[in-house]
C-alpha cells in the first residue's frame, strides 16, 4: 500500500498556510508576554476601581452598624436627649413612596419599551432620544421640576409628589431596559405567533413579554435601586416628617432625606442614626443590584 505525499510548494494555499504558521510560531513568545502584561494591567485597574468601593462599604459598616438595634427598626426619630430613637417612620415612608412610584412607572416603562422595540420611525427615535437625555438629567433638576409641577399645583408637600419625582427618574431606565430585553427575543418566535393568525398585541402579550421577562425584571430592580437612593427629588417634594405618616397625600419621611437631614445635625445620636440609615440604604441598593442579576440568570436557566 502506497501513501501519497503532497509538496506544499506546489500548492499556493498550503504554502501560504505554512508561511503564516511559521510567522505565528516565531512571535508566540512575544504575544504571550504582551498577553500577560495586558492581564496584569486589567487586574490593576480592577483593584484600583474596587478599593474606593470597598473603603466606602467598610467605613459605612463601621460607622453605621452600632446604630442597628431593636429601637432603630421599630421607633420613630426622637428629639435630642431622648434615647431609643430610630428610623421606622423613614423606612415606612420610603417603602410607600417607592411602591407608589413602581406601581405607576412599571406599566409606562414596559409599554414604552415595547413601543420602541416594535417601531423604528421618527417618533420612536424621538422617544428613545428623550429617554436617553432624561436618564442623564441631574436629580436635583428633577426635584425642582416635581416641586413646580406637583407641590406648587396641589399646594402641599406629599408622598405622592415624591413618588412623582422618583418615577421620572425610574421611567427612562425601565423603558430602555425593556427595549433591550424585548429586542433580544428571537424573531422566529414572534413570526411564528403571527403565522398562527394571532394579533400583534396577542403575540406581544403571550410570547414576547414572557420570553423577555428576565430582562424586564432586571430593568425594574435596577430602576428601583436608583430611585430608592435619590435624595434631591425628595428634598423638594415630601418635606419630611419626624412622626409616623402612612398617608401618601401628607408630608412624609424617607431614608435618603432622613440621612441628609440628620447627618448635618450637631447631635451625636442623630448623626449615629444617620449612619445607620446610610448603612441600611446601602445594603438595600446592594441587594437589589445583586438580586436583579441573580433573578435574571435563574429565569434564563429555567427558560432553557
């Protein structure tokens, strides 16, 4: 049995391939060195970026953890000199304000994202551009806008005014996240629904939205995390309240506003409560950000 051998010099393709392999093997050491240098620079940048974050977290934990006790989570803030004060009124106020904002903004944001995902005309481009601009508007500007539109019109500060201002911040985040999630749905699923005779609204409700649910949940949680930490919109809209107030049509207290107010007081117990509130707010935002990614990853695995 004879074997056939081919001379690479007779075939230009094989000759070119052999030349490329020779050049690549000659530069492999240099490329490995460059690769190690690049990886080292990336790790250095990662460390530089993480050091301020870890420093802020560690310092906030060290200053705020001593304020965490049963009174902190069960009592309202008390005047200077009276012990066992807490932030229960601010915690309840933040929950109510954020809940009202989420209940109103999620439908608008998801429907707006669906419109942007389904349309590419000039109106959709204008809405998309407006959402991008609104995402970068300073929060204090949103607070002044909420004061002018709501407080000046109604004539009083209220939790609804705070929810209105926070909702303005949350809507563009939810809208753009919803658009990205909906555009990620495979087109063959959408076309299959239309081929079966279903209307576009039915396909969007029964096919597109369920498939895009992980991305939608992630966008909503990230929007809540951003809205929950904003202080400037609440300064101009809810006024604050040292007493327990669950009626959102009245002035209320909220965690960001309480932290801002008490941290500038010349009383050590109020400053300590402010540090405890800062730690609580930081933990809530951290849980929301990490939870958004965990929920999204789990839902994607279940879809598969």
